């Protein structure tokens, strides 16, 4: 059942991306910058659960679009057993999915510009400021440093948590006390630019904490949903 639903969602995601490609052509024909066209693939959002006590946890995603990858398989939700320190089903540190969204992303004001060679140090410092712990930062770097190889620089923006809660809402039982969602948007650049950085307040974890990180790589294509 889970594999069948995943195949159906892959078809839905491919259809959304075909429509999106047509929209991009229209933008270009109209002389509008291609960056304004929607290309919203949430790439490897990882969800960590820290219930504080050994618990059975249900996680449901209300995605306005389609989930096309997940691990373990997502079928109307994840139903998992979690130790107090966050080990899921005695085998993994996080739940994983990828999704394509129907609506253009909305960002928090401001962005950073980072030289490619400086990304590792930047991620160490700024992901901690964004509320991630040592394990989560290491997992983020392990995945994303291998993806960020094309630009001499990268502009990095933060997807609005309000947008995520509206378009990729997480419903978790029991209800967590702390939820941290950090989806970064990466734009490869040929040369440095200067922008005002976002204003960030480092969140404090208390009680049952849920942490999600992920990213969106600008100019990503439909190959990832096939």
C-alpha cells in the first residue's frame, strides 16, 4: 500500500513540475526573470523527534503538492516508536521525505552570501544559531556540502516557517512543546553580492522537541521525482 501511494505521488509530482516548466517558459517569454518562476522541491527534509520519554509518536504531513520520496515509507503518516533520546524504531535518527509544492516559496526577509569554500564553517556557526544541535548539523553538512558544488558563491535564504506550516504542515501526536523548522534556499552565484542578513533568534528547546531541516536548490529539475 505504501509503495503504491508513493508511485501515485511521484506521478502527481511529475505533473506539477510539467505545469511548472510551462509557467517558467511563460515567464521567460514575457521577459520576467526565471528566478521568479516557482521551482519548489523540498529536498531531504529530515525530521528529528526528541520526546524526552520513550513514546509512540504519529507524524502526519499535510502537503499542498505531493510527497515523492520517504524513508521509512510514508503511507497516511508515520507511526513510530521513539526513545527518550530520539532513536526511531531502534534504527534511525530521523524521518525523511521529499516533496514538490504547488505554491511559490515565501522567505524571511534578508539573505546571506557565502563563498563556496567557506560553506562548511558557515554552516557550523549559523545552523547552531538557527537551533540545530551537533548531530543535526553534521547530518545537514553530510548531505548538502555534496550538493553545493556549482556556484562560486551561494545566496542562502530561509523559507518562512509560516509558509511551511500552511503548505507542508506537520501534525504530531503527542503534541510537541518545541518545533524548529529550518528549510534553506540555495542560489548559486558567479560572484559575491551583498544583502542584509535575516534577523535570527536562536530557539530554546523544552519538553518534547521536534526539529526539521531541509533545503531547496535553485534551478533544481524534475529528474529527482522520476
